[in-house]
C-alpha cells in the first residue's frame, strides 16, 4: 500500500501566512474529509462536526495548545486551498485502495456545497458542487472533482473523472441528468 491519507495531505501547499496559523493545514483538511464522510456538507456542518467530536479529535491527534479549529478557520482554509491540487492528491491516494473488478457497480453524483451560493435571490445562482465516484462494493470514494455551475457542467466533470481515473469495465449509476441521447453514444 502507498502513503496514508495524512502523509498525502501534508503535500498540499499551505497558502496561509505564518502569522496566526494555529492549526496545520493537513489537520484542518483531514477534519473536513472526516466530516464529509460523516455526511456533513458545508462550512457550518464541518465546524459542528469538529465541535461535536472535539474531545476525541484532541486526544487522537494530540492537539494541545489551541484545541480544534473553529468554523471560521475551516471556512477560510476550504475557501483558500487549491482544490485541484487537493483533489489530485486525494484521488491518487484513494485509487491505491480500490481495485475495481469487471462489472463492479460505481455510483457517480454531484452535491452542491452549502454556503457557496452566490446571487441567492437571482434566477441564475452560482454555487460550487463536488462530484464523486463511489464504489458500492468497498463503500469507498474512488475520486472526486469540483465545478462552478456557471462555468462547467456536471456532465463534463463526470466524463473527465471516468477518463482521469481510468475506470474500465465498471457499471455506473447516474442520476437522470446523464440520461441524454447524445451521451449514450
């Protein structure tokens, strides 16, 4: 097996200045991933997850001086981190742990991130969505990518993920967005 997730997250470049940097970037990103795996989506939900599991996280990761990161720290980190580099690192790590068999089921779906909505009252809102490839047999995320709904389409992101992750011989389940004649060919 390859490197563990923490070793991989340590490779993500920290964009923050040294002043006021209380929590290592890898730790904040790990908490976001843990919260997401727990079903929490969005800055507030991730902050609540960390707050709710504060004692266990402090004990498990040996956090001493500043405790767990706050909602605002999580928000600043997730807004500032280079998601493309983070997704590449995560996808590389995740692919080490999943060996797809022929005709294995994979689910692909996009979910919007709460708190990223812009022009809330407008007809044409903009928001960020995360598309993930989930292997049903292992119960693991094989890969992920993001998109702004005004700049890209979930359809394009799904096609890129399948190509990038080199998924062959799998059976995919999509939502109805992907059931278009021109996509079936």
